[in-house]
C-alpha cells in the first residue's frame, strides 16, 4: 500500500516509521522541513504525571513504555558520540505551594488506580531531591516514569529510520491540491501529482485546514505556547519540576492566557522554563505578558533563577482539540483519509503509540490499545458543515503541509 503522510513533525515522523515498518510504501511531505514548526518549539515532554484517569492517560502510559523501546532502538543507530534522541528517564516532581497540597495528594491517589507510579514527598524528601526549590513548597509528588527527549533530534531520528527502511521525504513543497474520487487518492505539490492508496493528515495546528482540502471537517485549532531558555550553567534542577497548576492549565478550554511553571535542565546545561497557553490564532503579537508571567512564577519556584541570564525565548502553536483528546484514525466522511492531530502539548510524548494506532487504522496491524476514544468521527470534532463532493480535485495555497504536533 502507498501512503502519503502530510507533516514531518514528531507525529508525522512516528506515523511514517510505524507504517514503513509495517510494510507500506510511505511518502512524507512537508512545506517547511523535518520538525520545522511545533516539534522544534517545545520541551520534548514524555509525561504521565499530568494525566488524570481517562483515555489520554491510557494512551500516555502505553506511549511511555513505547518511547523507552523506541529510543533504545534509535539511539543504537546513532552516529558515535551523538545521541539520536537525548532520551532522559529523569522523572518528574510536581509541587504544591501552601493551600494546594491536599488537591495534589488526591490527584496522585487517583492516578495510582490506573497504574501511574507516584510517591508523595514530604518537605525533607523534596529538599533532598531538589535542593534549590523554594522553601515555600508544601508538598512534592515524584513521578519516576516522566521522561524527556530533545524533540527535534527525536523527530529527525524517527524519520531517518523510516527513510532508511524505504520511506521517501519531500520537503519545502506545499500540498496545494488533493484528489478525491470517491476516496482520497492523492495530493498535488509543485512537483506534480503524488498518487496514494491512503493519506494521513499529520499537519498539527493546520490539520483542520488539511481536512478541509479534502472536503471534510476536523475541529483542530492553534493554541500558542511560549518558553524561556537560560544560558548554560552547572546543573541545579535534577528532575522535570512543575507546579500543580500545570495540570489544570492543560485541561482547560479557556481561550485566555494561562500560565504555569515547568522547569528542567537539558544535557547542554541550559534550563527550559515554561509554560503558557492561549488561543490567539496564529498571531505572534503580545508575547510580553506570557513571558513575564512565566518568569515571575519560575523565580518563585526556583529563586536562583532571578539572577540567571536568559539566552532566548521562543513560541509555537500546539494543535488544540476542544475535548482535549487527539484525533487518531479514519476521517468521518472521506474514505482513504486518516488523521493524527490534536495532541496539543503532548504530541512528542504520545507520538510512538499514535503511529501504532495509525498503522492499525490504515493497514490493520494490531492496536496497542482501544482506538475508539480517539476516532476523528466523534461529535466534538465535527463542528461545521461544508463537506465536499466526491470525484473532484481541490486546490489551496494556504497553510496545510506544515509539520505535526509537539
């Protein structure tokens, strides 16, 4: 089977790798390049700590296991001295200030019931694990299974493996048209027609626009996030550390600015500081407010950051689904069209299992878990009319063709 994957971010790379390993002939198309958008503008989180019981937590638990096996395979193929993914099983610590300890403890107890490992750390244990934390911290919960990759490197490694196995990569070409003749049968770029038996939409925040090219509907929207990066320093943050507000911010549907603190060191010695969420379309205006809030909250959590030099800041757009579940599987109306998008800030962490679910949907390989909660046909993603007619070719010079979610 010949499959076109639109998007060369982490989700597109994972889907391409899973499909190629299952025997498909895969062509990946991206208008920017590998990890050219969202997947290069994130922290590379592989988290179970922020997931409340439900379908996304089940997906995250499975993906956490899958990442460990995948990273080991990819890193085994690396150039000597250059890790392919920078996978770190560093663990995470979620902390609460006075007044929030009981809620954090209850949240961790609820996670125990679905198999997420979490250990409450009282004051002395928190200090031992993270000696530079604020003395205000009332409670910490250690999540030993939280991990991290360098997102651009991990995306490149997945696609390099897919290409090594026979996949073809087309970059700097926009998907400007599609062919629908009763089903999706191909796409058009400046280089001409690319025929296919199936098309997988991994266009991240632009996935809804890609669906519209085919005459379908998929309610995926951009949600902007910002990150600060410090200059390199001796390591003073030893886990992925974030405050308990992060969980509520991830699950919120509010379009207004929300910030919470996430702080972690990288192998290069820099410290990544996040995070913010706001729905402002694809605008890059008004960044001072989220950056200022993030900085203020981070220095409360780790006071030493007040005297630290910033190296840079950056922002990107996460693919937001209204019900906070990714869309993975067959399109609701167009045969031969599949979607893998809407992971918001969890795309890196959920990538390998998303790829496995797409291989299941397209090729019938075994599913790693029940795909039903993530199907694109669910009502919450069918927010508008305007479905197209079969047997026509549609063209666009707009955004589709961008890379996948972070």
